[in-house]
C-alpha cells in the first residue's frame, strides 16, 4: 500500500490489475502465465513454478476474468 503524505489516503499500486487483492507476487503470476502461454499443462506449470495446481488454475481464471472486463469496457 502507498500512502499520500499530503492527504494521508492509502492507495494500492495493484488496483486495476489482476493481482489486486491477492498475496501472490507479480513474479510468480508472470511465471505461471508465461508457462501457460507456451502451452504447458497445469500440473507441469505447477511443478516448474513451485505452486499448487489450484494456484495455476486460479491465476488463469483471474487473468481471463480481468481480460473480459477490460474488453467489455
């Protein structure tokens, strides 16, 4: 979270991105999505990136939902 020194309001640099409200690091998400974009399966991507297969599925779904929202705007 970022905090304005003038008005003391708090802002998230992740707002408007698929990672808003998550604890995943951008590095992990990018690695997962890069493997998926290359056509690597869910379980193999999970092994390569060191995350649970459900995390891979979650990341794909989250990114897809975000892309759909942006496309509809």
